[in-house]
C-alpha cells in the first residue's frame, strides 16, 4: 500500500504559493489537502487561473486557521510575509509541539539581534531557538531531525552556495562584493512603481544598495557555517525578466590561486551534491530557470577571485528548496518531486 502524507500551504495566493502547488501536484507521497490565505472564501483556480483544468481547481481556500491546518496536515508550508509567519508558527506549535513547518519568510533565519535590527520585534524566540536553516548542502542532517525549517532567501541561497567553499581562502580584511540580479517575480505579486511594466521593461536598476535585508542573512550564515566573519557588500538589481537570478561575487584572496585550483576547491566542496553543478564557463539564467539546480563558475587571477552563480529565484530560491526540506524532514528521498529540467532552449 502506498504511503501518503497530507500537507498544506498557508499563504497560497503569492508566487511562491503557486510554485508550491505546482510542485506538489505530481509529488508521489505528499497530498495537498489544505490551502489557506488571510481572506479565504475562494477556490484555488480563482486565485491561480492556470490551475483551472486540474482536479484540484476546486480545492477550497480557507481563511488561515492554525487548528484547522494541523488537524488536516502532517506538514505545513508557510508562504506568509514576515511577522505574520511567526505569529502563525507560534500558534501552531502551541497547539501541537511536534508539528512540522517549513517557513518561507525571514522570521526564523536570523538570530534575535539581527532580526530585530532589520525587521521588527521577534514574538517567538522560543521556536527561533530550535529553527534550522534550510540549506541542505550545509544543514542536511539537522534538517532531517527538525520540526521547524527557516527556508533561505533567494539571494542568500545563490550567494552562499557560491561563496562558502572559498571563505577560508578569502582575505577578511577586504570587503566581499556581491552583485545580484533577480527577475521581477522576486519583488512579489503586489504591484509597485518598480514592477510596473513601463518602468521595468527594457530597464535594469539596483535597489536597496548596502541596506537590503538579505545582506545580514548572508553575513550571519557565512559566520555560522564557516566560523569566519566577512564584510559583505551587497547590491541587488531587478531585471526585466519574469524569473531567474544571477549573482557575481568579487573577493580578495589571502594568497594567489589559479583558476584551476579554484575550480578544484569548488568541485571538491560539491562533489556529492546532486543539485549543484560546477560549470567551466560563466553561468546562465536560462540553464537554471524552471529547475532546482544551482550552477556555479569560478575564475581567479592572482589574489582576485570571481564566483558566478545562477538559480531560479522562485524554485531553488524558495519553493523547490522548501520541498527538498520537506522531503528530508519526512525521511523521503531528497529529489522526490524536484524539477530537474530548465525552461531554456539550450
């Protein structure tokens, strides 16, 4: 008899909620039987019209309720804004101490001091203390035992996977410069001046330079994982494409490395990681958009180091990474239901 695990999504209305639905439709074990948002009172296909021909088109969207969610599901994905997510998480764990939650917001990614400096007062420090950062390449064993996963941000995912293998070789007295570019879906579903078509079309611009909240996430996780501090100088940009992310990291090495030596460091770091691909040429968004892969390229000249990575911001940077974390939490094969083929014609 086949095993089935009921799962739910709270915050189904946004892009990451939609991507989660699309991934769960064909998952061999997870059964999506509860979806909710702040309003409720609709069916799934009314929010996401592309789902209208599917069996779950008429799945009711409930008004988010912690008790109903945990009664219906063994595992929950929270695709809520920060602050809302920790309020829901706190309520769920108060009702069921061994619930399983993957939170896609920033509410459990940072320590208290950093979170409160960049976001707002934290109202769930108890659960924050045992949350596990959901970057499987570095926290896989912890994820398997966890009940609360802090799903990483999109920019931190692409940056950390590129940067972490080289932290021991980087001169910490020099800044590490991160130039990051995202498709406009990374700005969310709500319309803003920046995402209005006449503004974003045929345009490219930076936003929140040196102040973006993902800068502190990259900085803290570099220290948490490598035990070394780096001065991260982070500048994100919006591109006039729907999805995809391209990151360029520039750093100064303690001692010269050849490009071949740098490539070997990268290859050794990820030799057993199926979803990180080491490339011999600068990476392309088209090779990763629509998939769970992170592609990485590295080059060096003397003490100058350049690392280049690409991911799908909505998948590896959010929803498919959440799915991998869910697989690990439930003792399943890591690759179940994970998208392996990009959209690009290459």
